[in-house]
C-alpha cells in the first residue's frame, strides 16, 4: 500500500533549540496513522530532531549528502554518517542545490545510488524553470532529468521523487492542481517505460512549491500526487494542517 508522504524541508532554518521547540509544540499534531510525516532539518539540528521524535511515527531526513564514502571533502557528510544517527531519508538534487551549489544530473545520479545502497530513502527532486516552461520545454527537461538522475538505478521501494517547478518554490506561486498532476503523471509514465508497471505505480511522487493550507487538499486529491515537499509552511504550525489534509 502506498502511504502518502508529507515532508518538510527546513532549508537553512532552525537551530537545535528551535527544533526542540517546534516538536514540543507540534509533535502530536503532525502524526497520522495513514500518512508518513518527514522533517528535514539542517545537519546541525538532526540530533535534536531525532531526540524529539523518539517514540513517535515522525521520520527525520537530511537535506543533502555526498556520494563518496569518505575522504577529503571539506564540509560534506556521507550516507553512513546519516544512517548511523538514525536518519532515514535524504533530499537529493533540490533545485537550490543545483542552482547555487553546482549539483548536476550526474552528481544527483551518484547520490541517489549511494543513498539507496546505504538504505536511505532519497527524495530526488526534479523541476523546470519558468523560462523552460514558457518556451515549451517542460516535458523535455523533466524527461532528461528523470532519465539521467535514474540512470542505472534499479527498482527500489525506497525511491521517492519530488516534482518541484522552480518558479513555484518560495514564490507563493503554486502550480495549479492540473499543472502539478500533469507533470507527476508524466513522471509516472516515464517510470512505466523504464521499470515494471507495478513498481512505477508504487513509487511515491510528491509535489513541491508553495504548498500551503489553502491548496494541500486539492493537490493531494490528484491521482499521481502521493505527497508534498513543503518549504516555508513546514517551519510553523501550518505544517500540522498540511499533514491533516483531506481529499474528500
Ligand atoms: P516552498 O519550498 O514550499 O517554500 O515553496 C518548497 C521546497 O523548496 O522544497
């Protein structure tokens, strides 16, 4: 059974003490029997978050990792450093990392493979820019990202994909439910070509980009949207409302 996943990406926000305060206030409200809840704090707040969610169903993820197992990579962390802490998910290839930290489809591909081999659940992000959408290249861009980012990646139940149109991230400009469904459906059909039908149907595809309390219900009602990757709204009480989405 495919369980919806509501994931918070805190980006470069919340110290350890702020992380504790968030869970003190919201831990009960962000748990649901039929939904997986995930919070991805900065590296320095992972321990505080893991401690705060002990005994609950809330999962903790990182926002990045390196694809090597160790070595001279100042400022980076390995998959094993994350798993040993108790981290279960890792966001890979967020558009901010692609745009500001030179991540490419090649590094995303290496990271996805490494995360899966370490037993982590990668939340692999893809998405087009406004210019690409307006010039009619959305489908080609998404197709190329899925092909390259998943090159040589075998069927693995831990794989999660997030469609995040760059123009909708942090802008308050959400994709309409039809636009979001169109691309999540495209991703599903690309998976169907590459993998078995059963696997393609089982992969969780999230939508991300200005998800909020006003649009979560209609997004979650779409057939190929299995969850949300939430930035701004995951930092505050609104996140509880997102976990408590209703599709009827
Ligand atoms: P946003 O960010 O919800 O603030 O638009 C989403 C994301 O970047 O994952």
